[in-house]
């Protein structure tokens, strides 16, 4: 088995801590340095070349693809906008890019079928703002899906999507609910103590949050048990992953495959269907939750966008009787 380099392990661990809400300027600076250094090395490899042909490697156990020489997947999304003069469409072509929004959270809800979260994805408001107000701080403990932002009684210093309390609410949601084993998991979430809430209060509010999602709690435990029993897991589209290790590892890896493996399945399906609909299309970059494709100028952007959007945001039956669509953000890159 090929070992990851120390740098890769460090980067994976640092990224995990960041995604869990660890509030450290040193951590963020270290991650930024690793990412920038990786981009610098890749850009150095293509210096002086007029064309590059990245290598796309076979899928990993997670079903994700790897791209190297250069590692275009490691280029930040900002890079593609800020440095359009370095990598850009061929003359006579244009690019269409999409990124799925909160697709893994939507998949978890689609598997479990909890009513409040299904309604939030369908009716709004933003699910993490709602969680902040109704459960984490209890500014609006009786709020319901479809309510307005005014109904959430947000404080006057609320900063929208970048508000730190909303970031902590994502940890509050994903810690005890999606990845943790119970309400007390909230106490181990990095940075949660900065909210200034008593530990007993935090656990009580996490319990209230979980009690409002009985289907999600039940589904997760049933999925864990099935993964350990069967020593395998499948995505909702049928892709199988064999599981190894102790019961804890099999449970964790199995549910992760059901979620992230489904994203990879959806990506593969979308790319196949898009190239069927538009044979001249070609793949520029495949990320886990998004992609960039090239189209000839002979194909009208409006026509392509309409058909591709319908494929990418298509509704699927994920859990029993539960359908879910996966909305995305979109961007067109014109030839430089």
C-alpha cells in the first residue's frame, strides 16, 4: 500500500480541523501555505508550455478521481477567476462550470427523510441560519420552515453567511447529528466554547435538535449496524465499497461512502449524460462537487445551460420515498 507523504497527512488533518471549526490563524496560514506551494510547483511545471494534458487517474476507494501534472483540482476556485490569462478555453470554445451547494448535507437528509430538514431545503430559509436561531441560541425556538429571516429574531450584528455563529451552527448540526454518536459530541467540536454558552446548555440544546430529527438518528444507527454486519456499503446508485477494520471504522467509512460516494456517482452520471447530449463537449476539470466542461462556440450558451442544468440539478429518489434535487452555482468562462 502506498503511504501518503507527511505533507499530505498534515494537510488532510489540518483541513479536517478547519472544516470542524477549529479557530486558529496559524492553522489557516499553514493550510494556505501548503495550497499555495502546491500551486506554485504545478505552475512551474507548465511554465513555457502552450498546452497541458493533465493525467486523470483511476478512481479511488471513495470513487473520486485524481488529477495530476498539473493538479488542477488543487487550484483554488478563486484562481480560475483571478488568473484567466494562465489557463483558459481554446479559441472557438467556452467553458461551463458548476458547483453543487451543500450536496452532502442534502444527501444525508434525503437518506433519512426528516421532515423539518426536507422542508428547509424546499422552502428555506438557509438551513444553517435556521439552526443557529432555533436550536443553538434559541432566539426563535418556535420557528418553522418557510419562515422569513425576520421571524428568526437575528441579532442586529448578524453578518449573514460569514457570521461566526452560523459557522458554529454547522458544527452543531454535523457534530452530534451527521457524524457524532450523540448530543455530547457537541462538547468536542473545536471552537464551540467561544460561543460563551454553558456546557450543560449546549448539550440540552443538542438533545432538543436531535429529538426533532428522529428519522435521521434512526437511519444513521441502522446504517452503521448494516455496514458492520455486511462489511460493505453501497451508494443509493448501487456502487459498492468493501469495509475493513474494527466496527467503528467500518461504520464511519460505510456511511461516508453512502454520502460522498453518492456525490461521485452523481458526477459520473452527469458527465456521461452531458456528453451524450452534446458529443462535442469535453471535460476540463472534475472536482468532487463540481466540474468544468468545454463546449464549441457553435453551441449556444443558453441551449447548453438549459439542458445541462436540468441534468445536474435533477431530482433523485435517494431514501425510500424521498426525492431530492441538488442545486448548483454556475459560471461561464469565455475565451480570453
